[in-house]
């Protein structure tokens, strides 16, 4: 199954966005979100928001896990170009174009991994149930009663104040 996110008119030039997108294409979307969080570029934050949107679309529409997702395509397209100008010398106008881009993300789930993980999840839970049934009930009750909050170390240890004598 495929999940798509198409974000239009992102305020960054396509060339700058493509440099950042090239770094994350080979990663999984979850890892790419973490990497983009610490990448010091404006385009990285914009890509991260688009990627979060695509992952949340996958969760809400199909109910898939984030770990099963992978990139099918990540395309940065050219958006609109707004014509602007800066004031130049002798009353001249120096024109430039403010460039925008479109982000197109298509995510897929790996069917092999999904089927293998579902069968292994069933076998893992059945083995956990068997282990839980083997333990006696008294031991379970003792473990529950042992849970307490740890004491704060900073409040318990106070250092004595040292005052130097004047000579």
C-alpha cells in the first residue's frame, strides 16, 4: 500500500531542498525524521514537517507501524516564482525571483517485513504467556510490592560548609 503527501509552495528553492533530500533518501522515514531534526538548514525543517505529515497519514489511514514504512519516492519539484526587486543605485531596481518548491513523498510498507513481523509477534506473545504461567503467583505478588520510588540523592547528602580563618 502507498501513502502520499504532497506539500505545495514551500518557501525554499528547489535546489536547496534537493541537497537535503538526497541525504535522507536511503534511510527509513523514522530515522530520516531524527536526522532532519538536527540538520541546521531551513530546508531540513520543512522536509521534516512534510515527512511527519506522510507518516501520520500512513498511521491514520492504514494503521501501519512507523517501523514498516520506507521511501518509494521523494521528489522536489519547482513551485511558483515571485518576481521581486531590491533598490539599486541611481533609482534603479535590481530584480530577483523568490523561488518556491513542491514536496512529493510516497511511502510504502514492506510486505515481506510486515508478514514476517506479524508471525513473529504471535510466536513471541505465546512464549511470553507460557513463561508467565510457569511462575508461581507468590513471586508475582512480591515483585509488585517491591516497586518504590528512589530517594533523591541530592537532598540526602549535604556537604559541610568550610570557613577559612583570617590570618
